[in-house]
């Protein structure tokens, strides 16, 4: 089976691309979780 991980291992360009996509996805997830924490804190505080 020719999965994305196999393609990433076979070509350096794909490895770089998948590495950048992974870093971008992790950064987006981190920002999302920070945003959720801020919204939860704002919701928790009394008005």
C-alpha cells in the first residue's frame, strides 16, 4: 500500500512537505486550544 508515510520516507521533498504540514497542524491545534482556554475562562468568570 502506498500510504502518505511511505511516500514521505521515499522522497526528501515529501518529507520536508509533510514535516512542514505537521508543524503547521500542531501550531494550529495549539492556537485552538489556547483560544478554547481563554473562552472557558471568560465563561467561568462572573459578569
